[in-house]
C-alpha cells in the first residue's frame, strides 16, 4: 500500500514537473518587438529614450536597458511618473514585450 502511494506521489510530481515552462513556452521576443512599436515614439527603437519628448514633458527619459522585469511590467501596466499605463498589453503579451526590451 505504501509503495503504491509512493509511486502515485512520484508520478504526480513528475507530471507537475512537465508543466514547468520550458524554452518552448518561454516569452517570444519577436512578438514583443511588434508590441514595442507602441513604445518607440518615447523610448526610441533602441530603448535609449527620446530626449526631445522627455524635455517637452519635463521628465528625464531613462534608458530601458538594465531595468528589471518587474519595473518594466509595472511601468507598462500601472504607468510611472507622467507615463500612463499602456492599454491592451497584459499576460503573455506583457511577457513578450519584456523579453524584447531585454534584448535592447
């Protein structure tokens, strides 16, 4: 009886391990590049920040390079400073966008 229970637990753990995201389920930076088009006018194609827009808004445009995933996700979903939340980017799209930004 104990052996059957142990086998059942082992099988369950192995099955659960198969659900852990792998490279096949990882965020798609190529899809994120398409989403980044919403960000380019202020953050430029290379993520360095558009100084002219920043000056017009009275803010310092910080480069996206080096920002943590949580900081990027928070800025996109909640806004930061004068930046408003970006509508329509959540879930997998948000992960894809962050994956692309990390390539800049």
